[in-house]
C-alpha cells in the first residue's frame, strides 16, 4: 500500500471535515435543547427526540448527503453505501460496547430497571434485528427504508408513553436566553454537519483504493468512531453531574435512531447496496452481543452492573474491530 502526497492531503482534509462534522452536531444538540426548554417542551419529549436525534446527527447527515450524492451521480453507489452503513453500525457498536463500558468504568455501578429493559434496551435489540432482516438480501430498498422509518415512529410513541410513568429525566442544558443567537448557531451547526459529511464521503471515495480497505471498513474506523463523539460528550457530562440515566438513555436511544431513522432516510432517498460484512459480521455481532449481555445482566446479583463488567464491554468492542479487520478488511 503506497500513499501519495495527494492521498495524504485528502486524508488530512477528511480528518478536518470529521472535526467540523462532530463540532457542528454538538452545537446543534446544545442549542436545540436550550430552545426546547425555553419554550417549555416536556423533558420526556426533549429526551426522546431532540437529544436522541441530535447526538445522531453525524450519522443522519452522512446518510442524507450520501443518498443525495448517489442520486446525483457524484458519489459511487457501492462505496458511498458501504461507507455510511459501516459508519452507522460502527457508531452503534461503539456506543453499545465501548462507551457503555467507559460509562461503567467511570460511574462504578448501574442497576437495570424494568423501565430501561422494557423501553430503551428492548427497542435497541429490535432495531438491530429489523435492520439485519431488511439488509439480509444485500440491498436496502425504498420499501425497506419506509419500514425502518415506521418502526422508528412506533418506538418514539412507545418511548414517550413509557417515560410518562417515570420520574422526569434531567436535561443537561439550561433554557435559552438569546433565541436569535441560538437559532443562528443551530443553523450554522446543521450546515457544518452536512458540509463535513459531504467532504468526508468524497475523501473516502477518493482514497479507498489506496488504503486497500473496503468502504465499509473505512466507515467503521472513521465515521463510526467520530460519529460516537457527541454521545461520548453527553456521557462525560452525565458522569460529571452524577446523572446515569441520561448517559444510558442517550446511548440506547442513539442505537435506535441510527439503524431506524438514519438508515431508513437513506434507503427511502436512494436505496443502498449492503456489503456482505454488514450481514455476516457487523449486525450479527451487535445483536448477539446485546442479547448475551442482557442475559448476563439479568443473571447477576440484584441486576447491578459494576466496573468489571465495563472491562468486559470494552474488550468485546476490540474483539469486534479486530475480527472485522482480520476477516473482512477488503469490505
């Protein structure tokens, strides 16, 4: 594998675009929450929509840009599809294993409640299973995308219904004091997300051959990790404020938004080619890890996870990445 100067410059540009994308997403989340609180939207609605969707903006923006690029012919259908699907699943697995593990290492313990099990965790498992089902034939059609979007709408309705029975979820930001400024920052953040996603996808398409890696693998190690940074910042802030339910709710909620809303939008707009690795490794690993970890969680004494369980989750994440790189690097 030989990297030319042009390729190295393109990679540098892609890295800067990732920074812009993630920074823009963070600004959108902060300002959206502040504006929502300014106008008195219930915390339950803010948590299930604004926060969950906002922290997944890198994935959503990447899918929208990729689909528009596929439709216009400016992006290669197979490479763009592989990149955003790899980034989507990579981000979800990063949150499910690595970030949840980091949360446990930092917080120390977390007890499974009936509300978390019945709501967010079950939704996450069903979302992964549904995406695997519609992707199994190697293509996500417009119909498949519509099914994913309907499933997301149903999950939101069910989530709101369940959360109304729970104590209020604390939102980490205060109410907006400067509406015009916050609206401007929000719009600028959206532009940054879309612009950053376009540059990243263009760079991936240009250098994927030189790297001797498939677009899906590049998506996992670039978009997958970078797209999980908004969730990481939310987890860090939740740890600082000793608000574990915010951290867990954000991680599980994003694992519903990513496969259902982000992939669903992309499928409806342009359809996707699904690389075999997504069906043979990514989604089965994610689904099996979620089910196995739930069984373990239910079996432990008083259903409380501790720091050692955080180590197990982090180790599972590196097994996922290592296995993918060794077995499917070319995809």
